[in-house]
C-alpha cells in the first residue's frame, strides 16, 4: 500500500515539473502613495449626503446602524432597522480612512496618521468632535512588505503632506 501511495505521489509531482519557458511571468504590481496637504486633510472630514458604495471595506454594526468603510475615502452610515431594506443616512468624508470603531455615541476613525472622533448621537447629523494628530502609524502600502518608494519617504516629499491612500500604478 505504501508503495502505491509513493507511486501516485511521484506521478502527481511529475506533472508539476515543466519547461521554464512555458511558465508565464508574474505580473509586477506596484503602488504609489496618494498625498494630501495636512491642512486639507484636517478640513476635509465632514458629513455629506449619502453616496454610492464603490470600494467597501470594513463593516461595523452598532445598535440599528451599519457603518461601512469606503477604502481611503470615508464611512457610509446606514439605518438598518429593516435589514431587508437598509437606508443610507449619511457619508462621512474622511480622507485616508481604512478602519473604524464605535463606542456609545462616538465613532473613531483613522484619517491617514490622525485619529478623528465623530459625535454620532444623531447619525444623520454626525459631526467631527475631535482630532488627534499623528496618533497612528502612516498608512502602509497595500502589499505586505512593500517598501515606501524613496521619493515618498517623509524627508523627500513635499512638506506638510501625509499619505491618505494608495493608487495602483
């Protein structure tokens, strides 16, 4: 029985060996950071009318509300009282946003390296309640281990700019 197993395994592995010329090259994907002036970043966090979902990320549920991250753009708020028909309530524009948490009537969101707090006691009228500058590490590249291009190292990029997203090159 063991000999039969080894024979079948060797046949299976033999199918993995081929001509190196027949292997297609792996596509190299690279990203460049999207920069924003710090003063623009700080004034951009606001509540807006509902918007369409394009690149949703994390979802957070609190009471009857759904909070859906829009990658690097902000957070959609939905009233989910009727789960069969969630109702869009507001979009919080938060450049550089990828994560969120809610506790009580406060929503915490990253905005690039900053932590922004929103008062969501009335989710239809959410508003910025505070900002802590540089509370978080800079946004990492989307590919694990990808180094930050030299031109975008903090010492080499325009003064007072922060990374708020990554664009595929």
